[in-house]
C-alpha cells in the first residue's frame, strides 16, 4: 500500500496508488510499488501484438500528493529515454494518468482500473 500524507498545518493524504492496475484499453496490466525513493509502474502483462511495450518495462515516477487523490510530478520512461510531466488521479478503484511532453503541448491520458 502506498498512501502519502503531507502536513502543512493540516494533514492531506492522497489515495492509495499502490497495487495492480489494468489499463482501460485492455492492452496492459501494471504493478505500482515503491522503488527506492520513487514509485515504479512495472508492466506485468502486455496483450500480444501491442507495439513498443513488453513485460518488465518500468515507468519511474517522482510524484507527490497535491490534493485528495491527486499526485503530480514527473515520470521517466527508460525504454524510450523520455521524461514526462505527470498527473495521477486516484478515486477508489479508478485511476487516470496524464503525461505531457514538449513543455506540456503533447499530452495523453489513460484510464486504469484496480485489479486483485
């Protein structure tokens, strides 16, 4: 379980981002867990024929909670040597990730569902 809390006069806790997640398009499953001082999303299953992705690929996220259920920061994709500005919103068993490159001009959002 990854639950992050910040204190600045009040306590703000972001929803649990850790665990196993299935991508909304049905092409991937990931496990999100601590990796050193960061959080990693590691591909645990990729639908056969999905281009440019494979099991074991990682996304290294340096994110902090902003508001209830919202994390923001950056993510590094070592397979593509790209760094993204990243926002992750977790609401119960649903998660939305939004990554942006090129000074925020190119963004892509992905929906996820928590799995057991």
